[in-house]
C-alpha cells in the first residue's frame, strides 16, 4: 500500500504539533470551559479526564495505527485494514469525510465571528470605535464575509501541502498559542473575583453528576481529540514508520487535555472577574448564560471594563482562539483533500480549490438558513456521527484486524512493545471495553 513519493511530516515534533494543533481548537478554548462552567465545574472536569484516558486515548492510538498501516488517505487505509469488507471500508471512509466537511462548515462560521471580535479589539486598541459595530453584530453579511475569509486562510495553508503547509504552520502557531495562553491565564489570576471561579472549577460538587453529564463529557472528549472523522487516520498516514505510536498519541492527548484544563483555569475565573466588574453572567433563573454569550459578550464586556489593557488582553484572547481554530480547520480540510488527490488523482491545488469551495458553499447555505441549520449540523456531526464512526473504527481494529497485523504495525517504532503493559492491555481493551463503555454512556 505504501507509496514512496507520498508526503510525510518531516519530524516527530512536527507531527505532534500538527496533531495537537488539530486537537487543540475551539473545543478546548471555548467548548470545554463553557461546558464545565454550566455542568458544575469540577465534576465535569473529573468525568472529562476519565473519558479522555479511558476512552479517547485508546481510540486515538487505533485511528493513528490504521492510518500509518495504510500509508494512504482514510478510504484506502480502511480498505487495507479490512480486506474482506471493501464496500464497508469505502462507505466508512466516505461517511467520515462528509462528516468532517460538515464540521468544517460550522467551525468556519464560528471562527469568522472570532476574526470579527479580534478585529474589533484590535481597532479599539488603536482608539477606532466607529464602524466596528458590524464586526461584532450578528448579520448574514458579516457571517458570510468572515466565514469566507477564514475558509480562504484554511485553503491557503492546505494548498501548500503536508510538510510546507500543515506542519510549517502548526509548528509556528502552536508554540505561540501556548505562550499567549500562559500570559492571559496569569493575567486573569491577578484580577479580583478570579478565586471564586477557581473554586467552582476545582472543588467538586457531586450533586451535578448525571448520565447527561457523562454523555456531554464523552462527546467533548471525542470532539476535542478530533476522533471519529478520519483526521487522526489521515495524519497517522503521514507519520514515519519509526515513530512510536502509543507514546506519540499520549503526548498529543496530554497536550490537548493540558490546554483544555488551562482554558478552564482561564475562562471560569474570567467569568467571575466579569461578574465582579458588574457584567451579568447568570440569567434571572440563576442558570449560566449560554456559551456563545459567554465568549462573545461576557468576556468582551469584561475586557471593556479594563480600559486600554483590556483591549490588548481582548485582542490576545481572540488571536489565540483564531490560531486554535486554524490549526484544527486545516486538519479537517486535509481529510477530503487527501482522498481527492489519491483516489481521483486531482492535483493538490485543484482538490483544495474544489473541495474548499464546496465546503464554503455548504457553510454559506448554513449561514443563510442559520436558525434552521446551524444547531442541526452541530448536533448531527458532533453528538451522533463522531461517536458512532469512532465506534466503528474501533470495531475494525478490535475485531477485524488480526493481532499479528496490529502488533506488526505497532512494533515498528516500538520494537519491545510486546514486553510492555500497553500491549497486554490495549488490544482487548479496544476490542471489548471501549465499545461497551461507549454504548453504555450512549444509551445512558
Ligand atoms: N478538536 C477540535 C477542537 O477541539 O476544536 C475540533 C475538531 C478538529 C473536530 C478536527 C473534528 C476534527 F476533525
């Protein structure tokens, strides 16, 4: 299956930054903290951590292993791992790439809003307050223009290929993201009210523990690690044969979880700093305001109460979100693009233009019918499709692949794996425990 002329990540660091770049996104910086805030803080954090280590990490290893074995796009990699089920493998790959394209179609809309908020904070910083209203006010024209801008940026990076596009941009942007994150979190901690948020985040109140919370935490963990949509299979296929997959996957999962945890350390205290500054964060019924209100209204309102420093902090915050979104969106576009270049023999330029254009069109349809379609697309892709496809991928690895095939693949880059605990646990864990756990949580 391997083709020698195929692109690869040039270094293990590059791969880790790209895969962590895919994983670290709006799901971490926005989704996780706001879900934690509205689900009792610490309890959500604990359940989420369990979901990442008990379910998402073993599945991440499974997805990367299939990709590295196939050394090809997701469709062909599934076929390589499932020789007797060619039709099923093709179907799974196609469904995966449709779902990931749909995720990109809503992700680009949200990323567009972030670009608007970033431009607004930047202009405030320079004392420009006129004409900025459009950037932060919901309208079809704003949503369309900003979404198209973000899609063009994504297409530009992916057009440059795996090493010169995705890897180069991820290795530049991810360290910058970590630095901005650190600065911002440290700053929030110096503000009055921050400790109240910290308490909510770190002291568990078990009365919040419900089956719904477990389902939300599972969905969040899958979304956060970009599972079930062939991204990690595709990135795994660009991984060199001497890379140690369990270790690399653990590093990616740790970075992703570390960023989500830190985002909680930043956003929950920031909410209470905002409250201290007179900004409303709870509705009249005592419930937390919904998540987009938090990020797009509450936090900017807090930045506004801090004068010029606030404008700078606001600009940094939104820049950080845009970087996180871009390193994720490029991984999404790469999935269908790699299929089109290898299956349809299109040039990368054409594939990016054609597929990126198509996703932009779908996204525009969602923008124009926002109230009917946006929530629907989010729920269909993230609540249902991602966990189900992830389950199917695990079943291929657990039940269809034979032990020697998997061992052979994992041994490359990790020759003594047979002696370690990972090898004793992981195969049956993926085969039995992961599917049962998922079904339990799903039907709960
Ligand atoms: N993991 C990204 C986040 O946390 O924002 C979202 C994501 C990226 C989902 C890539 C799916 C995907 F294929």
